[in-house]
């Protein structure tokens, strides 16, 4: 069962005050997050040649579905395939993101024994390529995840089937866990819990976080000490962003469990070592930000998983790499990703969390090739990954100070759903000297292009409005010496 929350944490009631140190190396983050709703459903079964059969099956096109909707499919594979089907109805009373985490290691581990797991609004065995609402995009003999959106009260069907002709494609044992998730939103400083990022800055002279609430009003919060690194996130899983800092001098994390009196309700977590880079994200998809660091000296990530209070170690990167957290495969779990300077360009190395061994960003696309590093951006660019195309997957992206443009790769554009199309895209928004602050300010579940202009203390936010970009806002919030903190990013050229 999931949703068992325990944490190796200490609680201290102290007043944190002073001035937060304005760090040159802030972290980029981008992730579509949802909170689990109710108890997970665990289903076990097996596939035999005597099971019912379906005509044709979904093509393994390398395009996973996501919780923002849509599941494009390539031409089906002809044949007759054995299957099991399970029917469900969304009980949450609201639109939900459904995740199916499956384990097919009991299927034998051969090509003929590999399986697929797909979701349908209604399932017709004679037309298995119709009414598809969710699919992983790959067959598997191990583990993986698929996600899809289901309206309140709507019914749907999960189908597990072999990929070889009925009678030869069998699975001795499989299991999957189905979880309903609600409150889905893009990452960003959201104090109001309304799905919209709030322009937020930190003032070094007073040690305060200052929030311009999208729901109205402002807040000024005292939290931190001189030399701390700001690490805001939703550590409690209530949908509101918590003020948080990482203290390198003590290798300790501090976050507040109170929105009204953060300095008197503090949780502290000893985690990290000298030289570590904080990389908070939701790595176990429980709807809570996990305490985590990247250690450049050995290229290892150390994650304290909030769902189980266990430690996850992952070697991914080398000394000199820059961590760029995000959810590049859309499974609601943070992925390990770094950029590496090479020949004046950034090379992106991304280990996606979906499937047993992960797979490199770009699988199923025309460019870049699956399995290769992604050359994207100049080393003079700022790394600012975000979900700019609204498919619940983080896009590789940079902000170019020399011309104020954003350059990104749309993860939604693949060879399967847009033959011949290019994933590369650009957007002009900003000037030299601006500080990029991408986040979802209008609540449409896609990252907006936004910058903070220190010279005037003005935020320039281009609202995506589901991709139309026909409105913008320009609140004056902060001064030239303030640090914007709605969407901390990695300053690659301090």
C-alpha cells in the first residue's frame, strides 16, 4: 500500500532570522505534481493462451501518455492477442490523474512474453486502437508507469495484453498499482494553493520572503540565516509552497510547516555534505517535495524519499556537471538530469525514471536520437527547463541573455504524432540583464515565459493561456537588490 508517510526529521521551534545569502548557483526545477487521493488499488493476474483475445494492438510508438490528456497512437499492429481487462470508475468527485505502476518481471523476460498495459474510455476487443486514453508507449518485461486523465465519475478500463500472437505470448504473473491523484499543478511558488505561481522575491537586507498572491494580497515571511540557499517546495503535500532553505555550513535543510508563522514552526533535516548542490523535487511521486542533493565530486544524487523515509542513491553525472531537475518522461516522478559544457554548448544527459533502467529523453522522436546526449543551448545561456508545451513533461530549455529569447525542445512533438515536424521552438521575451522566472502564473498547467527585471523591479509574465500567449502582466514587485524566488534557476555563468 502507498501513502504511508514517515520522515526522518527533527522539529525545532526556533526563530530563524537574518539575511539569506544571494547565491549565484540556484537550481532549476520543473515538474507537474499531483497529490495521491485515497488508497491505491493493487491488481495481480496472469495472461494465458486461453484468455480472451483482442484484434490488433496498440503500436509501441515510444510516446507515453500524460495527465494533461491525449494519447496519440500510431497505426495498430495486426494480429490476435490474449488479454485481461479491469473496469474502474473515478471516485474522487473531481477530475483526476490516474497512474498505473506495473511490474511485469514475472512474465519471463523474453520478447514473446513481453506485455503492454493500456487504458481505454471503453474497450472494444475488435477495435483495440480506438478510445485509447493512456499508454506507456513501450512494451515491457520489467517495470514502468503510465498516466492519464479521467473526469469526475467517469469509467475506464485497464487492459493487460501480450505482444505476441495468442497462445504463444503468455505472462505467468503480473501486478500493477492504480492510484488516483488530484490537485495537479505545475511547480512554482504557489502560496495561495490555487494552481497559479505567485511572484515571490527574497530581500537580503531584511531576510524576508515577499509574496504577491495571485488570489489577492501580499505576505512578508521571515525565514533563514545568512549563507542559506533558498529551496522552496511543497514538503508537506498540502498544495502550498513552503519556505525552505539549505544551510551549507551545517549541511542541514530547514522548511516551515506553517504558512502564517514560518519562523516558529520549523522542520530540520540533516542531509548533505560540503560541496553538495541541493536538488529538491518529488522523486517518489507522493505529492511532497523530497530533500535531495547532487554531489559533484562523485556524480551521485542522494534522495531522502518522503513516502518511505528511505534513501535513494543514483550515480548520474561527473564533476563539473550542473543538475537540472524535472520530470522529462511525465510519470510524476523527478528525473535525474545534468547539463555538461562541451565545445561551447550544453550537453543534456537525462535518466528518466520510467521503466526499470530508465531511458534517455528523445526516445520516439526524430531528433535527437534515442540514447544520445542532447546538445541544446550555448554555455552562455541560462538553463531554464519547464513544461512550455503543456504535456506534463519537462522540456529541455534555455534563456539566451544576448537576445532575450527562450529556446526549447517540445517534448510533445514526436515522429509518431507529428511526422516531419521539428521539436525546436523559440519565444522572444526578455532583455539582457533580466532574470528568468518560468512558472505557471495563469493556472493553465503549462509553464509561462517570465522574467524579473532588476533595473525597474518589474516582472514581465507572458501568460500562455493554453498556448495563445495573448495576454501579459507586468507587476512591479521588488527592487534591483532583491532575488526573485518564484522559480529558482541555475545561474550557469555567475
